[in-house]
C-alpha cells in the first residue's frame, strides 16, 4: 500500500488538548485587539499624526475586528483638545446670497447667539421708545414744519401767479389716477380750452387772445412741473434728514447696547460683522417700529436676518469628535441647505437652514467611512479628496424639488481639520494607490489586518479570554474546557494552518451563538465539545444542498466517477465548489487522450472558451515538463487532449495541473491508473508538487462518495506534501485513516504520485540519459519516441 508515502493516524489527527488549556493563565485586562500588532501600530501612529495627508486606510477581510479596533484605538487615545472653535453662519448684509462663516472660541457661539437675540428683542422696545420721545418729536416736527412752510409758500405764490394770468389749478382723474392740471378762468370759474374755442367761433373771444392763453398754459404747466419736481427733491431731502435724525437719536444707545458684544468677541471678523449689523439696524429702523411687512422678498421672517445659525460647537474639549458616517452621500459629507415650499409653491431657503455635514462635524477629530459605501455614491470620493486638498468644505444647496427653482445660496467655505479613516477590504489600498494618482497624497498610512495569528500560549490565552467575554456579553451559556478546545480548533481550521489561529472573530462569535443554541436545545447547562461539533454539522446541513445533489448524481451514475479498478488516461481530480459562505469538495473526472501528431497539447476547455488564464498557464507548464523530461533527443510529436469531463462552466486555477499530468502520462505511456485514489495539487515545470487550497474540503468530498459507495480499504487521496499543515479532517475521516480503510498520500513530485497511482517505480535516467525500460518514465519515453518515429516515417 505504498507505505513510504502514506500518512499515519497520528499525522492526520489535529486537536487542542483541553487539559493543556487549563494551565494557561487568562489575561486579567480588559478587551484588547487580538493578533494585530502591525495594524495596531499603524493605527496608533496614524491617529496621532495630524500632518496633512496622514489619513488612514484600515484594510482586511471582514470579521477581523477592524471597526472594533478603530473604536478601541480612538477611545484609548491620550486626552487631547477637541475642536478649537465653534462655527456659525450669519447673514451677509453686503452679499445676502453668500452667508458668512464666523468662528468663535470653543463654547462661546451659543453665548453670542443669545446676546444677539437679546439685543434684537431689546431694540424692539428701545427704538420705539427713542423715536417716541418728545425731544425726537420736536426736532422731527420742526424739520417737517420748515419744509412744509416752504412748500406752502411756493405753492401759494404759484397759485397767485395763475390767478393773475387768468388760470387756476384743478384736480383731474384719469382712469382712477388723480393729477394736477391748469384750467383757464371763464367768468371767474374754471373752464377748458374747448369752451374758449367755442367763444372764438361765436366772436366772443379774439383769436389772438385764445392763442396767448394757450401759450401761457404750456409755459405755466412747465413751471408747475418744475415746482413739483423741486418739492419732491425737497421731500426726499427731508426724508434723508429724518433718517439722519433717527440715526442720531438711536445710534448712541444702540452702540451702548452692543458694547458688551464688541468686548466679549474681539476677533476681527466678528467685529466686522457687528459693525455691519449695527449699520443694518440703523438703516432698517422702520423694521423695529412695525412699519415693515412680516416677511422679506424670499418669504423669510424679517428678523431672521439677525439670527445666528450654529453649525458646530466644540463641546467640552475633553476629546476630539469621532463621526461614523454610514451613509456617505455628498450632502451627508458636505452638509446641505434645507428648504421648504410656501403656500404659493415657492422654495423658501435661508442661511438659518444650512446644516453641517460629517466633514465639518468631525473637524479636529476623526471621520470613519466604509470605502465601499463611499465609492458607491456619485461624486462623494471626489468631494472628499477636494476637502482633503483644500482643507475647506463648501456646503452646496440641493436641487429644486419637483423641478421648482429655489432661491440659491452659496455659503462661504468652512475651514476644516480632517482626519479620515477609511475601512476597506483586503487589497483595496493597493488598488486605489495604483488607480488614483491623488490617493497616495491623501492616505499615507495603511493599517492592514491579518486574517491569522500564530498559535502559541499567548494567543490561546487571548482566544479563551475573547470566547468567555463573547459568551458573557451575549448572555449565552458558559463553555466547558473541551468545548473551548473545539472552538479553538475551529479557529485553526478557519486559518487553514495547524500552527495558526484565525482572527475572524465574528465567525468565532457566530459559532458560539449556534453552539449555545444547540446546548439549550439539548437541555445542557454548558457548551460541551460535542455540542460545538453538532453546531458545525447542523450548519453544514443547512448549506450543503448543492453538495447533496451532486453526490446523488455521482451515486446514480449520471456523473461518471469510478472509485475502483484501473484505467488508462483517467484520474479523479478534486475540485472546490465555493458558495462564499460554504465550500465543499467534489471529485471530477479528468481525462487525457494521446495519439501521434504535431499539434502538441490541446486544452479542450480553452478551445471552447471555458478555461481561465491560470488554468491555461498550468496547461503550458505540462507541455514544458513533457518536452524537457522525455523529448530530450527526439521531437515531441503527439496530439494530446485534456478535458474535465461533464464540466459545463469555466475552469480556472492550477490546483489540478498535477492531476492532468498523471492522466497525460498514463495516456502517453499506456499505463493504467488506480481509480480508487483521487488527486489534487499544482505542479511546476520541474515536476515538483505545489500546495493548493481547500485541501480538507477536497478530501472530505471524495471520502463521502467512497463511504456511500462502500469503503474498500484501498481508497485514498494524493495531496501535496506541503499541505500536511492544512489538514483539518472530521473525526469520521480520522477514524477511517486509523482503521486503514482510507488513506492520505502526501507527495512532493510527479514521480511519487505516479508510483502511488500505478504501483510501478517511476525510474530515474541512467548514465545514458535513458529511463529504465520497465519504469513509468521508461514506458512513457518509449511510447513518445515511437510516436516521433511514426510521424517522421509518415511525413517522409
């Protein structure tokens, strides 16, 4: 039974000794980040350095604790000052469409807002009182009286002039509009020129007199218009003087009321705003006297212009803000301007409806975003890069709802101090680094989370500590020592190496939850080792329907798989069917046919478009091995085809290249191969076997078929020797190996595999470079040489 290559029961078995776990002291510290020293170091450095561009990408496969580590690192940062300012938007009195940004010392913006509110409320009373005082009224009345006296004097002189020239001023109405006109006097009463024309016709008035009166009328009309224009200018001058009088009356007490604001907020930009505010109040005193409508032209309350829209407050300053943006749309990142519809369907928007996005709210702290979510939002990645480049955020108004235009505002850009942490999948940093030329400038640190860690006493201690904390946190049952050992063994299985443990702790937590469920179902008080095994079996049962269907097809003979006897050019290969959440192995027949010819090695899968690039590479390696190994002193003259029988989907990967080589050598040398042995393994051009993935699933897949058809005691699997450390077989397979009813053969070369499959020595070349004639290689060389001679003779 080819004992030199067969694994013994002790080499197949893998388990964690529960007794040894009892001797390992558990850490008494709080929950820590397990098995990620490199990522932790990168996180610690990246979160502290505030220099431009030192943003982070935290990459790794899901379940390795990336989010937990970020929260832990940020929580455990040494105390540091948070944002150094409050941010608010105020009305821009010069350019209302561009709201102004004001920055305040931490925690003072709310005080400023309250003081402005108190000022406005106080001015509503104070201004009315000042403009109702006797001193103001007397000065106003004197000013108005002097202007009116001058107006009356000029009008009286003009009326006297009219009377002396035979005219008088009259009021006329034209389509509801009243105006002043000049009418000729006829017998002491106001008449019109039609009457004068009749008098001329009747000989009662000389035509020269009629012409004189008409010329005088036009001259007087011009003079009247000039007088009225002068009176309007005089009235406007009076209004200006009244406004100046009001300003003189109100300004001193207004300035007194604002003195505290100037004192408490000495910043230059705030002073500039207060000066504009003061001037606006002076220019809009009628607002405070109730002479202004309740709304402005944009539908906003008239006093809204004196509001303060606090965008962000620094808070207590004990720690910087940490914002987790789970929906990184452009509006959520930058901020937005809310608007509503008034009764007329018009969009109403103001600077008070500006809302901060997560970039502003996280300024001075940390903004955590999932990279996948960010890239799925149109424009979000571009806006994030722009903010990192300029260190400013421009809040953009939304588009008009239902196609209705809304008043557009363009707020001033807000300066931000961003530290962005992107949570990405494994390999995302490399992809973005090479795809985006700006990426390296903005994200200079990558914290890569490993999917596994070394299996040693320290990692075992932390694993056990995590298991107990996870059970306690979820309120599950306690776990026994043999249960603990089974869970840790599952962690090694996930790592796919016997000397490693998986850091996908979310999967460990899932298993604990399922094991706790089955323990409760069984009425157990603790989670035992057998219950952990039951949970894994039940999980497999829930997911293995496609596996069962394929097994049925094999057992019924619909898929041709032979597990007994010998055949030429046929080998049972082992393929992995990966559903993402569940993977299983299944045997598949690989065949080869060889005949004399000059076409060489033909990959049938490639010819029909079902071969991937890596599989194509494996086929070329086979061709190179055949030529270098056997056709040294003669040309390789064969037509050989290789096929995955009954396969109707794309084949990729090179894990079956050794299997294809065995089938090819069998067909070329006309050597029968055992059908009770399945094969997996990659090979290189030197004939060396290379490790492959999914080794345990592949072995299980073939074992299940053999078990259901009946174990003969000869069946087994050939695997790469390097895959010994990846063996995690269930107890049923381990027992079968121990009983000698199933076998596992690790090999390191094609020659070793052929010796197992044929029972014939592979053979080494002698001094003459020829292989022993009865060896596997000798028979292959002889047949290939014969085909070369046959092709040569035929061509001649």
